[in-house]
């Protein structure tokens, strides 16, 4: 394996753009991406974006049909850094938590867990039911990581794109990859902009960090 590889699943939760932008960032990092898109995600794509399926699959190094459980990524012998489901619906979460996958996303996630690789689920739902919380706990106990796309307001994002990039930057951190999109709290490598008149506890003005 010459290039590092990452499996990307896009399920039917709101937030299709997370999967699209993740593919773009992986391409910029020269990471080989293996994409799976659920049938429900295609509906979300049509409602939330102007993308066509061909546009999205073109961003990936390899595209696998959601029903192709014979794909290479369905086997533990497929070597990779791990997998991200972005976004992750509660149905997909439930399948992964219980090991009852009905398609390639669930199977690839199951393989990721059994091979002790990094699995990150960008769970998108609110409010959460007890079933959701129990499924998140189950995945966490198996070694997976639940990483809801929560905005970092200290970064003072100017638009949705910056919010998306920050969340994905933090997800890629979990694989030891730096896309340069995550705002780092009080690190000198980013620009610091005063937050107006909000005082900090020590009498200095508070500072928000904004990506270059």
C-alpha cells in the first residue's frame, strides 16, 4: 500500500456537505478515499445541495455501491487508516452499534471496529432519544468515536463553510492528519482577532482565534 487510505461513508442524515468536503480535503492531503453513499443519502443530496451523484463520486479515489458487500472495504484484509461516516444517521448508528449491517457502510464500519482501526461517526440528530444515546455508548465501548459536527464559536466562523471545515479538521485530527482547517485554541499559527468589549477573567480582553 503506497498511499494512506480512508473509507468514507455518507448516510442519510442532514449534512451531506460534510461528506463532500471531507472527500475534497482528503484529495488535497493525497489520501486515497473509498466512498460509499447510502440510498437515503442520495435523497438528502438532492434536498440540500446542487450536486449530482457523478459530481460526488468524481471526488473520491474509488466509489463502491452501497449494496456491494463484496467490495474490498468489506474485508478486514483491506488495509486503511479507518473510516469516517459523515454524516451518520441514527439508523446507520444503530446498525453499527448492533452489528446488524444491511449494506456496505455498516459492514465496512463493522470491519473497522473488529480490526481495531479508527472509526469516527459524525452523528447528526437532535434531540437524542435514549436509544440514540445507548447506541452511541455501545459504539464507544467497542472503540469507535462519536464526533457530532459541533461548531466552535470561539473561532468566530464567518459562514457555514468555515463551520464545516473546522468540524472536519477536528475529525481528521483523530487520524493524525492535518488539513489546516481546524482552528487551534490560542496557537500562534493562526490569526487572533479581539472580540470587542467582552472582558476575560484576568482583566484582559478575550480573544477568538480565526483560521487564516
